[in-house]
C-alpha cells in the first residue's frame, strides 16, 4: 500500500498545490484589477497563470520526485531529473516572456490613453513592439543555451566554442550579413523615428499604411487590402515618402482641362461651396488657379487640404465629381471641345465645326 500511496501523495500533492497556488494568484490579480480598472496591468498578468502553474509544478516535482520510491524513478533518476529541469527552464522562459509582454502592453495602453500627439503614440508603439521582440528573442536564446548546458557533452562543446569565439564570430558575421543588417536596421527604425506603425508611406510607387514592423521585415497594407512585405533595410538605404511624418495633414490637387471660355470666378465660388459642404475638408486652405494653357484648353488646378491621406482622397474625388457635374449642367461651353471639319464635296469649301467632348483628365 505504501508503494502506491507514496507516489500518489508526491505527484498528487504537487499537482494540488500547483492548482491552489494558481487559483490564489488569479484570484488576487482579479481583485486588484477590479479595484484599479485604470491600470490594465493586473488584468494582463492573468494571462501568465498557465506558465506560472507549469513552473510551480515542475519545481515541486523536481525537488520531490526522489521521494516517490518507484523503481522507474530509481532506474532513470538522471533522465527524469534532467527532463524536469528542461521543463522548468522552458516554463520560466515562457513566464518571463508573458510577464514582459503584459507589462509593456499595459504601459503603452496607459500612455496612449493620456497622450494627445498621435505621431508620438505611433512612435512609442513602434519602439515598444521592437523592444518586446528583442527581449523575447534574448530570453529564448538564454533559455535554449541553459537547456543545452544541462547536458555534460554540451558543456565540453561550449568550452571549445568559447575558445574559438573570435573565428566563429567572423564566419557567422559574413554568413549572416544580410540578417544582421536587417536586425540593426530594425533597431535604427525603432529609435531613429524614420517610420512608425500607422504611418502612411509610398514605396515603389505603392501607397499604404505601415501595419507591422519586426526586427527583419516591415509590412505595408495598401488601400486595396494587399500586404507588401519588405526588408527593413530598404527603409534605411532607399528614399521613400512618409506622409505622416511631421503631421498627418496633407495638401492635394485636382486638375481639370477646360475650354478657354471657362468661368473661373464662378468656379472659385462653386469650389468654396463644395468644400464647405465636404466634411473631410479641414478648412486650412483652398484655391483655384490656371496653371497652364494649350492651344485648345486651360489647365485649371484646384488645391484642397485634409487631415490625413484617406480624407484627402475623399475630398479630391468629391471636388472633381461635383465640379464636372456643375460645369456640364450650368456651363457646358466650358468643357473642352475639339475643332473638326465636316465632310463636304470636293467643289465645296470645308466649314469648321466645333464638337464638344466631356472628357476630363
């Protein structure tokens, strides 16, 4: 009977103590979270319950598995102890990553809730995202190294590796030159404030919003929901447009090709009326000017402003549509016309005929 009760008490006791400690920790965090709803940290730390329980259980079993008295444990004493140690190291790394993520995310949430500068919020979000990835990578590497060093054979290998670290470092640097370049470029982007998550950028002729930044690549979401994935080194070595840097507000233009008889003053009044009825216009500036002439048309430029790139696109489309509709209804003679000649017999002179077109560029 003792051979059965002893292992059951050791293993069952470890599991019960682990469950009770996990439940108590979750209960305490829930009470603190309810008492301080303005701080999201305590609610985020509740996601650490499972790795915390694994750490507790592995630590208890690692310290008490000898007391089970089972023949299997005695025959495989070293292997079981090493396995429990590996589980403990892995669970500790898991807990550290979860806790660091909860602390970083809660700090960002509190900062974003109280900040008024959207550009600075995006910058902080980019930095903490990359910092969190760096911390996670370091923790995983350290945990993997610690797990390998639990094997005696790996300790001997580690000693020889340290002895030739200089040569290996040179070889690894040459082999991983591109990867290391992207890694340092990611850190440069995070702290150099060149591009941030949420910025509107133009790369390779494609406009989109920066959706994700990692240590090696960057994802841009275009207006038609496509994702462009590019190495972060592209943004440190190639010129690109960042429409959100220095403020999200933008100035745009609408070009119309019209007849020389177009009523410019009435068009200015109509443009102002259209903008006043357009909710996307931010009211900063507007104008309507003739920027060029050709033998058959005037090039008229309408200048408008908006709070960001999406609003600017809406304003430009609305102005273009309503101006052309107004001209076609009220001043059709202002639309561009092409001079042609009518077909006539050879003994009759050709009379010029003006044909109106509704083409607008």
